[in-house]
C-alpha cells in the first residue's frame, strides 16, 4: 500500500471521530481547484472550456486556505487546470502543509522542474503527476508530442530530491489491457510511491466524447489488467484502497459518495461533486445542508450512469474499509478478484434525465463578475 502509515492513521482516526459524532455525511478529500487554465488541451478534459475571462481567474491564497479550514477534510487535492500556473501556488501548498493536511498537487509536470525550488519535501506534500500511458498513448491523450518524456524527466528529478510522488492515470475505451499492464510495470521503475488510476468521466464539454468507458467496459478492462498483473507476478503499488480497486474489477456493489470529495473553485462550492457542476453554494455548510444529494449517482441521474471515478467511489470504499477492515485486508492480500460472477449492477430504469446548465452558469458568472471585482477592489482600498 503506497499510502504512508501516518496518513492512513490520520484518515482512519478522522473517520472514526465522524462516526462517533453520528455524522452521516462528511468530507474526506477537499478538491481545491484554484484555476481552470491549463497549458495543455486534452481531448478528454471537460475543465478548460470556458471564456478567457473565466480562465484568467484565480482563487487567492486567502480563499484557498479559508476553504481548507472551512471544509476540515484531512486531505486536500489540488487539480485544475494546471495548478503550477498559479503564481502563488507555493504559498497555498505551504499553508496547507502548515495545517498538517495531506496535500496532493496534481500536475502535468511541464512546469515542475522550473517551479520545484518553490517547494520543500514534506510527508504532507505529494506531487501527483499525470501520465495516461506510455509515450505514444500519453502524448496522444494530451494531444501534444514530447509531453511524456518531459513528465518522466520531471518525475526522476522530483523523486531524486526527496519529494513524495505518485502517478495519476486515467483510462479510456481505447485502453488495451496488455499496454496498461506494461505501463504499470514501467511506472514501478520510476521510484514513485504508487499509481492512482481511474476510468475517465464523460464530461459533457469534453471534445472526444467517443472515448469514455461504460461501467461494464470498465469492469472488464480492469479485470483483464489485474489478471495480467497476477499472471506476470507484477508488484504494482496503488495509492488507493484495495476495495476501490476491487470495485473497478466489478466485485463490490457501491453507490457513490459525492460529498466525500467536495469541490471549491472560482465559482464557489460546486454541486454536487468534482465531476458535475450543476450549481454552487456560497459556503461549505450551505453545500452540505442544501444540496439534494439523493438526486445524484448511478441509477438516479443520467449523467452519473457510467461513472466509476475515484473522487466519487473512493470515499465509499474507504468508509467500507474502516467498517470492514478484515474484508479490506483479505482483498489487499489476494488482490482484486479477476474471475467469476460480478457484483450486481445498479439499475438505470428510474434515473432522471440529464439537465444541461453549463451555458446558463457561465452567463450568470460573466454577468456577476464585474460587480464582484469592483467589490473586491473597494474592500482592498479600504
């Protein structure tokens, strides 16, 4: 297991405290998204299709740290966009580390070597570097040649300088189990702590809609990949719970936990999760108390039909791990089951139809942004 013991103990203790308090809904990971701008334009990304005025916006250091304090989750993931484009990202990370929160800074690594001197190695800081396969597969996924080599070069330097490093991999329906297994073998030679893997989510604004996995395709793919790993004796290390990996292979019947990884970005607190932006709350408290959680999830909402992404299902698996440690230990010891009957699938018969609100939300934000800017300038002047 790639997750350090101190992190496992802190998260386990946090969950137990929440259960003792009788809290049914609580966050595990804050998805802190300080900007949407990126220096790549990946075909499977649904995060960068915004007007220039929005792409140029940033959460301030104060806004970021206020969100960390307000949410209270023990782990903070900083996705994007590309976080290293934020001119004060080092101050954001420093403030989170000082709070003894575990921070995962997600990056495509194109700027990492240039920015590395801004950071200090810490057990609380991990660079999560995006690689979607070996050279040909990754460069195709990001639609730019040479990115794989630059990312690998950065990984080697960051590891050599004593930082915690993981590789973040997203798989699409063009993934072949043999190539994925070969990629996992290669990653293990780089000296990283582990791999975070997930099927891609079908963002409605992503340019390449034809490459997203269905749930059944996801299960078959991961069973094939894990089977190859067992047959070859590969020692892959994943920065994820054993039960989530077992879920990907079709062996656990889970519903998603959308409040487990709440998202804070330039719009506010995003409803209902990192993947779906269907409204925003002005505070974390408002997000938790007023979001109609039962309206979302596979079997409940059309946009969630094929989702098996870690930001929704890892919290479910982690909670199951704490509640059933023996089951989790057995899965960890033997690895995900790769043969036999799969767990029952959630019926889609009663799911409500998708609502498309992106354009309306962008328009609302564009109309309100000038007033917000004037308000901030007035406050600063005072």
